[in-house]
C-alpha cells in the first residue's frame, strides 16, 4: 500500500480529527427534524446536536480552533477548490 507512512495511519497527527456522524429523524407533529451526534474516534467522546446545522457549526469551530493553534506544514495536502 502506498500513501502515508504506516505509523501515521495508526496514530494520526494532532492536526487530524476524525468523527463518526450519526443522524436520525425525529417526527414532531406534522414535520420532522434530523438529530445528529458526532463521536470522536480517538476518545469516544460524544457530542449531540438538535439539528444538522448545529453539528456543522461545531465542526467549523473545531477546525478554526485547530487552525489557530497550529502553524507550519500539514501532513495532508489541502483539498482542491
């Protein structure tokens, strides 16, 4: 297998964050909303949200915090525009 070094696949660098996203639909009378949770894959910590927008705001804030605390080269190339 080519790509990242073997040890990097086992232990992601600090600038790497991974979450498991869960979504489920909750009926509220005549309408429905999507509830969400994010589980940190390293720590197992759960974050629950009343809607998908709240989960996206959490992810955006987490990314902003990570970017503010990190400087220098990143181990993964940036995503194309």
